[in-house]
C-alpha cells in the first residue's frame, strides 16, 4: 500500500486526483498505475485500470490469478468490474468512496455471488494517508480556483472529481 500511495502522489504531482494502485504476485510488483484521466482525456484511465493492464502485460496473461491489488481508494464500478474480469485473489483498499465505491459503499461487487469470480477484500488500510492526499489535493484546488466546493467529506469530494 505504501507503493500505491507513492503512485497516488505521482498523480497529484501531475495535477490528477491522487489515486494509486499497485499489483503484487509472488512478492513481486507486476503492475502499477495512477489516475491519468486528465492527461489522457480518458474517463477510463483510473489507477486500477492502468495497473491491471500493466500487470497483464508483465506476466503475459490477462488472468491475474494469485495477485493482490492494492488501491488507495475504494474502486469504482468500472474498476471493480475490471477486477472481476482480471481474477486476482485479493483486493486491499484505503479510503472509502461513498459516491462511487463498489466494494461496500455504493454497492458491493465482491459480495455478489452471481459473478463468476470472487476475490477477498480488505478495506481500511492506511486510510488516513490516502484521505490526507485527497484532502490536500482538493484544498489546493479550492484555493486555486476559489470554487465553492462541498465540504461534506474528502471522499465525496474525490468522488465528484473522479
Ligand atoms: Zn475506477
């Protein structure tokens, strides 16, 4: 998760919402990524999607069997869908996302046994650091843009901007 937080910081440094993802298998990092939706002008360029593609390329197999996926923020519907397709063993998440999160917040993809693949989920890992990155990013953006943004919560702000 520390490496995923590093990816999140890289996203923030690039002016992207600071979300990162790292995928590990057999003790090796096989994929990593951070949010690049602005740079690529692509709503699908979430950290998890970038990392999943990178991991599949690294191992030469789209099935990420045996892998653990570390996400600094609870993944959205698109990314949890991609995770079901990629078939990792475990997904570990940082901050919850009450607006878009689909591993327990808006919906719980992992608990829906109608899907053909289920993975173990662990939430609440290094949540404080993940949330602080998001808070800092949106605080800076509010100050810069002088926009009246909702103060109802970091994750909500993150969700609005993702
Ligand atoms: Zn996503």
